[in-house]
């Protein structure tokens, strides 16, 4: 609980609230692609998707070396994702539970 409150206090402000509201307003994959391509660089989007894949693979008990080969992430980044899975704010866990298996496989 303390970690959640601490992180929320670090990033919470009107601009971040507006960003999250904007993301929640997106209804289709095409809208998501359009918004994120305008908002982020291709590298930033790819990096976020690799971290989410790493979280999924870690939750499936894959080993770091296999995750590094599959994603191209450093073991330090994989370790950070793992730390978030175990001790973070349950953000990854929430998404992993909600995203249908078919969408994860695509």
C-alpha cells in the first residue's frame, strides 16, 4: 500500500490525469495506434510492448535468459519488471488478468 501511495504521489497531477483519461477514451486498436504513434516514438512504444511481454513471460515462469532472447531486453530491465510484478502496484498483474489470451498471442 505504501509503495502505491508513494508512486501515485510522484506522478499524480492534472496533466497525468488528462493523459489517463485520454487513454481510457480510446475504443479501437486503430485509435490506440494513432494516438500512441502521435504521442510516443516508435522505440518507446516497442520498449513498452517488450516490457509487457516480459511481464507475461515472467508470470508464466520463463527464465531471464529466454526472455532476454525473445524480447531483446537487458536482464536489468527484466529484473525491474519482475520486481514490479512481485512488489509493485499490481499494474502488470491487472493487465495480464484482463487482456484476453488471444490478444496476448497476437
